């Protein structure tokens, strides 16, 4: 198998794992409280990444990376794998998974203004139009719900958009930091977990779980969180950016298919239109910028 073919295989495998997160999160929050879910996912993800670090004999690299960026890893980890995780799981308590997954995947649109604010990255008029188009799609998607005027749905939408903003900020921060993938991701997950554990006095924590729930936590923390990220980063180094970008756009589509199949959530026609507009805006943004 050629390097390009292996890269495509890694990318598609990662995409499928990412696509199962929405359904897994929705199932998890019906059985456990959101805080317990994110803590257990953090525990399993950090443990999995540490095992990869040990297997590759990169413990020294972890120490070196932390010494070079003593503030970056705690800050980015708390934002992207602490705050973002809590907001993400809270979303599924308020709105259908099919709506949440698309709102969460507006994060590429949020990255444009955040990159300009933090790092003064300039964007062309095409990218700005794509952002405007994307938020038009979000507005259609939100209004597609039958309970749009209710306070409960409004809270859920706000939390979902907060999730997208926090993950976009996380992506912008790590985009401008050059670090080794596995040691760096271990540190980010470790500090994200430490941030979550600092909140123990504020939230109830379920330490004792049935084996079925623990198995679900192990899956969510290990495969779509730790392993998929490693596969994705390997794919980025083996295939063209355009191909990897197109693969990434399959995640919300596959997520909706899995949600409709497993959770039996009905996808409304207007909801599908809003989703299509959001995906189109992200696709055009990627094509115009030439970046992932």
C-alpha cells in the first residue's frame, strides 16, 4: 500500500471514529451526569496517550515540551479539553444530538475572526463571505426546531455555540504552537483533566459505574478522542491538505447518519437545509484558504 493510500485510510478511520462521538455523548448523558462523563473521558484519554508516550519512549520529550511552553499547555488544555468538554456534554442535555453536532461543527467558521483577533491573520473577502454564509446556515438550523422560542432550546443553542467558540480558540492556539503530537496531546489532555478535577467541589462525580457505562467511557476516551487524533495527525503528514479537508467535512454528515440510525432522531427538511449550508460554507472556506 502506498503512503498516500495509507494516509487516506488513516484519515477515513479517524473520521468514522470522530463521527461516533455525538451518539456516544448523547447515550452517556442519559445514563450519567455531564461532569462525570467528561472526567471519565479525560481519564481514559490521558491514560491512553500516556501509554503511547511510554511505548515510544518519549517521556523525556514530555518534560522538554512542558519546559519550553510552561503556560501554553495548561491554558490550552483547560480551554480545549476542559471548558469545551463540559459545554459540549451540556449541549446534549438541552437539544437533539442531530442539531448539536452541526452547531458544534461551526467551529471552523469561528476560527477566522479568532485568528485575526489573536494573531492578526488577514483574511480575504471570500473567507468573510463564507463565514457569513455559515452563520446564515446556523440561523436556519436553529429555527428548524419546533421549540425555537422556548428558553430551554435557546440555552441549548447558546451552549452549543459556546462549545464551538471554545474549540475554535483551542484550534487557533495549537495551530500557532509547534510541538510533538503525542507528547503535546498528552500534556493538553493532562491539564484538561486537572482543570476538570478542580471542579469536583462544584459538581457531583460518579466514581462507581456499571461495567457497561465504564466500557462506553473507555471507548469515548480511547478511540474517538486519543487514537483518532493520532491517526488524523499521521494522515495530515501523508496526504494533500485538500483531501484531508474533504475527509473532515464527512464527520458531521456521518454523525447525522449514525444519530438517525442509533438514536432514531428524525432529521427535519429545514434542518437538513441549514446543515447543508453550514457544510457548504466550511467547504468553500477550506477551498478558498487552502488550509485544513
